[in-house]
C-alpha cells in the first residue's frame, strides 16, 4: 500500500438515487498480514487469530518461512507475494529453485492459491521486469505439475488506470506494459489483483461524499453510459479496473481480485475509528453482492490484520490494522457478513 496519488475517481456526482440492496452471492474475504511492526504475535498465534475470527484467506508479502510453517493444515487460503523488486528481479535466474523451496515445500499442506509477482504495479518504472518474472514462475510451476492449482499474477494500484470516470471509460496508462500482462493472465486462467482504496480517493478530493466512500446511504450516485449505476465508490473503482482489462484482447476472461482495501482509524482526513469500522464492515458485508458490472461474486482482502508501527510515510500508514500487536481489536468487526 502506498500513499502516492490515487487516480482521480468519480469526482462529480452525476445523479441522485436511494441506496439499493442486492441478494448475496459468492463471497470470499481475506485479510492482508503485514509485519512491519514491533511486538507482533508469533506466526502461529496469528494463524489462530485468523481462524478464531473466521477469516478464510491471508495475503503475505514475502515467503515468510515461519508463517508458511504456521499455515500448514490450517485450511486458510494464501496469496503469496514473491517480495520486493530485488526478489522479483532474481526470479529471472532462480524461479525453479524459488518454487521448489517456497511452494513445493509447503503445498498442499498450505493452500497457496496465488503467487503475486510484484505489488502496486503502476505500469511505469520497473514494471517491464514483472512479466518475465511471472513467465519464469509459471514455467517453474508447470515443471512441478502445479500450474493448474496455483495461479501466477501481479497486483496493481489505481494509478495504473486512466479515465476512470465513468468506469466504462477506463484504460491503462501504459498499455505497452499492461496489455501483455493481461494476455498472460488470460492465457493461464489467472486473475488480476488490484489494490483498491476509496479512502485515498476521498482524502485527495474535495468532491467525493464521505458516505459514498464508506458504502453508507448517500445522495451521490454515478450513472455510466452503459446503463449501470454506482452507489458506492468501491464498486466504481473495481469496475474501472475491469473495464480497462476488458479492452485488452482476451481480457474479458480475466477476473479481478481486490488484493487490498481498507480505511485508517486515525491520523488523517476522515480517518476515525467509526469510519474505519464502517468501511471494513460494509466491505465484508458487500462482497457477496459483486459489482454492477459483475454482480453476485467477489474476492477481496482487507488491509490489514495489524497496525504496523514501523511503516514509513504518512501517519495513516500505521493505522490500517484491525488488531493491535496484543491481538486486541482496534474496533469490533465480524467476518460473518450479511
């Protein structure tokens, strides 16, 4: 997660309507487990905390051996990040050994669903190294007989998307980077992961209604020319990513997984315990509804399990956690949803 500029999303309210309800569908909620903090519980205690709260999926940001060992036999689905840009770069030479040591050594005792090659991809900078690394990991999984069970993907941030209002107009900022990645995902039946933060869009705009960002009843709606209506900012952002992906050949077969979303509980505009609880609980309750463009199903990961007191950047970076290091809830929330 980064505090850099979130793409301007839906700056103007285009219509007025009441909140609507939808039947619940297929839903999958996980929580991201970051460790940039002192005093965190042991990895085994963290796994038990996930299980006791009914959290069925976890994302970790590097191949943490202690976490992987603790996850054995837990039944928790795992999105496993390769690591930082240095780790991604090394996959050009050692993807087979990485898969052997970090995947085969644990699967299927650990239910690894995704290998995430690169986080917060924007389509610029080092992005060109992502696809070769993904291809190498895919080849290594195929050699190990695991390519049908574990999907190789990457996680983008909203800065990857341009012209996102209305959602159907969205395109990739750097198609020369993103289009080959989308085609790779399509050819391998893998989803694209996206870090989606209505909080940052709200924080950086004077025109976004807080309730619209929190999934709360709001006079704001956004009407898309394709006939869809958006009653919360999260859905509009997810469908903007989906629209950009579908403009790529084969992209209509690529699902979108929300790999991070959350709201800070202190130290920023709109960052309060009440708003953080409302956003995350409403997100959990909403996931089964899907989005207007793809109703009835969604997979999302809340950021994050713990407040991370050693994170750099804006003060809110330290306040996205659902729990403190002592495992005490920052606010009450339930993962049973509606």
